[in-house]
């Protein structure tokens, strides 16, 4: 870490942690243990992803409700508009508001695998339209998605930035990026955001890698790239879980420390429902447990 600011010297960053709704009791216990482990770091919010289909979506609602009921954390509920009418999406948003949820991560969502996105006949057109709809319902804090490596469906990098701007202009106050591994990709993206007049925080989404094969599959599905140097770092470690954890922690640590040295003071962690790596990396950034 020579040459980088000492932890804490540049102020403690603002943190958020993302979880996915568990499908089984053991995964629920693991997710819940992760939330409790990370809670003392007093994150700005903890977000819960939202999938396709009623039962998956119910799990999101249940997890958000449990966070509200059993912790002092601020939950941010992901909400997508793909495949749903405006009325159905609005009902969910109203129920969230009535339950005390004040932060929504507003997303378009993806169509089922192999299909192209099409707007539901009575639905929101895209995430910007959803943000405008949420604004009409209540004064939610709204975060949206941003793509340093460009969304796969975007007509061009510039059109993708215009789309991000539309989401912020519609009432979102922050963007969270898709995961990325090359720090330069994010920093160049931020330059392009600034050139477009985007002043809202565009928070880097960090995914510490604990299993490279799984990470690779996940990264491929979301249109991000795996740099060759990263492949090289995990080479030969397929069956060596412990070393993969250590290498993954070093990679994420270097990534966040470089970003911090470049003035980034807000980080969103894709925890994949595990606390250890996110906790350790947040610690390196200067985060410490707060009592009470
Ligand atoms: P949009 O911002 O609407 O844009 C999607 C693409 O379409 C962009 O390329 C944009 O440029 C283009 N576009 C949008 N509107 C127009 C228009 N009117 N004309 C032409 N082009 C247009 N998915 C889930 O299902 N559940 C989750 O919980 C979830 N959480 C996420 C969290 C984060 C931080 C991120 C980065 C992604 C998440 N996703 C989630 C994935 C997301 O749903 C997909 O990436 C989806 O394909 C796009 O959603 P969006 O909100 O970015 O869409």
C-alpha cells in the first residue's frame, strides 16, 4: 500500500452492502449472519435484489421487512418493472412506503434468458420511466444502475450515458455501477459522466471474488469484462478455495484503495450474502464498527 493514503487519512467512506433474497433456510441463515456482521460498520443502506417471478419477489419483500423489523439498518429494496403493469409495480412501491421503506433501487430488469426485452403493454417503458413513477408515489430516495462498460443493449456508449442522465433527471439521486475489475474503466467512466454534466454520485459496485469460476459466470451474464491479468491471478487455483479467497481479497483491496486514492469516498459491495471479504475490505478503507 506504499504511496496510497493511510486508512482513515482521507475520511471514512460511505458504504452500502447488497444481498440477494435467500431461497433456502441455510442460505437465509448465512445471509442473515452476513447482515449482522456488517451492520456495526453502519452502512448508509443495505440493499436487497429483486428477481423475476412471484415467489422470488416475495422473498425480497420478506427480507426487506425483516431488516426493518430486526435491525436499525436502512433497507433499499430493488424493484424492477420488466414484465409487470404499472399498477402492480405501483402497488408494491406503496406497500414498501407504508411499511417504512424509504429507499428504492429502481431497475428495468431483464427478460427471461434468450428473449429480448419488450415493454409490458401497461408497463413502465424503462428504468427512467419507473423512477418518474416512483417519484409520483412518494418521496423515496432512489438509486439507479450505471454501466462503466456500457449496457449490452445500449445503442452506443453515449446513448447509455444519456439514459443514465435521464434516470437522474427523473428523480434518482445516485447511480450504482455494474461490477468492474479495471479501476481505469471506472475512472474513465466518471470522467465521461462529468463531461455529460452528471453531478450525482456514481458509486462503484465492488464484487470481492471468493470463487473465480462462479464470478466468471456471473460477470459474463452482466456484460462486464474479466481482464486477462485477473485470469492469470487465479490460474491453477480452481480447487484451492483458501488461496482463491486470499487472491480475491487482495484484488478487491487494491481496487478500492486505488479508487480511494483517486478521491472515491462511497462504495457499494456485492456481498453475495457473505460478510468476511466485504468486512475486511471495508476495514482497509478505514471503516470501523460503531458501538450501539
Ligand atoms: P435502463 O436504464 O432502462 O436501460 C437498459 C438499457 O436500455 C440501456 O442500454 C439503455 O441505454 C437502454 N435504454 C433504456 N431506455 C431506452 C429508451 N427509451 N430507448 C433506447 N434505449 C433505452 N436486475 C434484476 O433483475 N434485479 C435486481 O435486483 C438488479 N439489481 C441491479 C443492481 C445494480 C447496481 C445493477 C448495475 C444492475 C442490477 N440489475 C438487476 C440488472 C438490470 O436489471 C439489468 O442490467 C437490465 O438489463 C437493465 O436495467 P436498467 O435499470 O439499467 O435499465
